C-alpha cells in the first residue's frame, strides 16, 4: 500500500489531508473525484493506511503491524466496497451499517473506501445518506468516483470533496518509473503513453500493457490520407464508442501538432509521436502548413463538440472530410 509521502503529484490534495491529520481535523466522509486512472484510489488507500497507522505523524510509517496488514489487504478496520456487477447495492450499504456498529480493533477508527461510488443504486445512496446524517464515531468514508455528477447532491454536500487534476507528462513518467513499468519499454513508448494519457498514469499503464489502440488509430488515419481526396466513408468500427472516438480525436491533435512541428523546425525534439516519425514526414509532405493548421483547428473544435454530446457520427464525418480534403474551397 502506498504512503502519502511517496505519491507523485496531487500536492495540494495531499498537503490538505496531512494538515487534517496533524491537526486532528479528519472529516467523517471524503469524495475523491477525477478522470479514470488519475491516481485518486491510490491516494485514497494511502490516506486510509495513514488513518489506521498508530505510529505515523501525518503519514503512515509503512513498517508497523497496521501498515503491514493494510498493505496485504488484511486490516480488520479497512473495508473496501466495490460494485457487485453493475452497481453498488443496498445490501452492501446495510453491511456497512452493521460493520460500523462494531468497535474498531486498532486506532479507534474504521475506514470504508468505496470504489466507483457513482454506481450506488438510488436505494443504496439513500441508505448511505442516512449513515452520513448520523455518522458513527470513528468512522471515515472515502468515496472514489470518476463521475461525481452521477451521485446524489445530498450525498455530495455531506462529504469533503477533492477534485484530482491531471499530472504533468514528467510526473506520469515518474509514476511509470516507480512502478517498474517504464523499464519494460523503450523511452519513446513511455513518453508517448505519458503524453497521450491526459495526465492519468493509469491510462498510460493501460496503453503500455494493453492492446495497441494508438497504432490502429494511426493506421486508420494513414488510410484516409493516402486515399484523399477519395471517399472518407472507411470502416471505423473501432470508433463506435464515444470514449474511443474521443481518444482518436486526441490522438489526431497530438499527431498533427507533431506534423506542424516537423514542418517548422525539421526536428524531433519537441515531438510526442517520435516512434512514428515516418508517418509524420509523409503527412508533412502531403499537406502544406496552412492545411495542417486548418486540420488542427477542425479537430480541436470536434473535441469540444464531442464533449457537448453532439452526435458522434457527425463529429467523425466533420473530422474525416477535413483530413481527406473534401469540401475545401
């Protein structure tokens, strides 16, 4: 289990939590929100370990029996609540009520960390609200959520909220290095994953360890470019999900940015997609600089449109027409 002092980034959140610990101002309920893979669960576990450590002063010692048990997932006062199937059910919250009635074994605290808290059913959320209205002594809830808007406003209002912001590319790379992941890949792959992760180390890990979706997306882009100004109605089954389309658009922004950098500087120093240099040179020879700028503006607009829930097929056509050179004056 991580300790707060070893967390990369999120300095303001961690400083606030440490202050609460040292000043005995720990709240009964917290909400940690932010994008998938940003590290909020990691911080939640580190905070939980600190709350249960009898030796630490504002942080877990990492060595005592409490810390060892927390590390192994065996601490009797640390309870992890996860969705059962597609949701967190009322039976799980009733079990929380029963557990909260018992006396803690160690520090006098019990910590309940709830993953994907936005997946509480309405009945479960109302049950949890009753617990929050009259919180048992020594109970601390840490709710981790990707989508706080999916939670009851009355639950949100009774919790101290922390919004996690994206890490810098250097911080993401440091997280990868700390986990040992970076050593398994060449530096270019790690650098690309860190940049494309949007500041979320968990996403970077998924990119490195999971299917190579970026290569598939760049191959699709090159098909479109090489067929221009032909039909843009190419098979795009891999983009049927809104999250995949958003990732594709983000990939295009960074890739055409690299094309523009190459056209202006002739150097790879500032590039993100350095491992696809041949593609970048091909695109730089296909488009003149004003066209690249126009495509970048179009793709960035598409990103905003997608965020506002515009029909994703329309967004995709809007982008592909521009890249294929159709509809230009």
